[in-house]
């Protein structure tokens, strides 16, 4: 039987996972429904002494790790009574970070900061249905109107970062050109290794026969949502 990790090791493990994912302590605290300093206090000060079971489950799902890495024991999980009504827990959702930046759908915007500004939870079955790889998803905002009417200023888009240059195909992508982050439509060109980068709005420019070495593909846009009213 594997024994649970000691508290110090759990804090070190959680801190490493946070650094690798690039998420902030505050964003994780909000994910847990805690005060903004909760996760930082646990990691840096050891307060609380150990993670609450529900918090540990959510964090393990978010980082895609075994709960024992965050202090769980091998004790079996007691099933919910069949008589109790079923309810989806936060831990049953795939947690997708939302980044504090926008992908320009206009002339282009310099990327000054890439840090998680929050998280959103999605049903894993729905993500599979739209073809998303759960551990490689991010949410960012669209800035500008060059992709209208397909995408509008302020839309939130889900980007699958597993769809990079090696899997490039016709579709809408978030990409970098000259250190400028933008969302554009990509179409493969007849010349091997080349492709075009276009705007859906005809009033904006397009780039034909782009060299793959001149572009960094962040990922493919697989879903978009917008506020109504």
C-alpha cells in the first residue's frame, strides 16, 4: 500500500505543478471557491496543514495527476448512497485556464503577458465530442473585427494547443507572426510546407504562401462563445 505524501512534499509538488502550468495562486484559489490567498498560504506557509479532500480532488483533476501526489491515501472512496440524488461535482469537470490576453482579429497585438486570469469548467464528454484534448486547451479573447462575421470582438475562443504546425490543416488558428498574436484562417497552399493566412473580413489583409518557419502556431480554434445583449 502506498502511504500518502508528507505535507512538505505535497506543497513542493503543488508548487511545481503550478509553475509548469503557468497558472496563478489566485486563479487556483478562485477555482476552489476560496479566498484569493488560500493556495499561496498553503504552499508558502503550510496553512492549512493539509488540503481539504474536495479541494485536493479538484486540483488533481485540473493538473491531471494522481490524488496521492497531493496527499490522498489509498483508502477506498465510499460511494454515494443510491437513494441520494445525483449531482455533478466540480471535480467531474475538465478545468480549462483562461488567459489574460487577446488574440487580435485585427492588425495584431503584441503579447505582453501570458498568465492565467481564471478558469472555466467543461463537461469532458462535450469536449471529446468537439475534438478537444483536455490537457491541451486554453481560453482566450478575440480582439478586433478582422474575422467577422465568424468571430467578433470580445468572443471567447477555445484553443487546442495539440494542433500545432505538424498537424496543420485548413481551419482557424491562433498564431504568432513577428511576435504578434493573432487569430486567422489558415489554408494549406499547393507549395509543400506553405500556407495562406487570411481574414474572414475582406476589409483586412491576407498573407499568401507563408513560410512555415516564419509562423509559430499556438493551436487550432475548436469552439467560440460570446455574450448576448
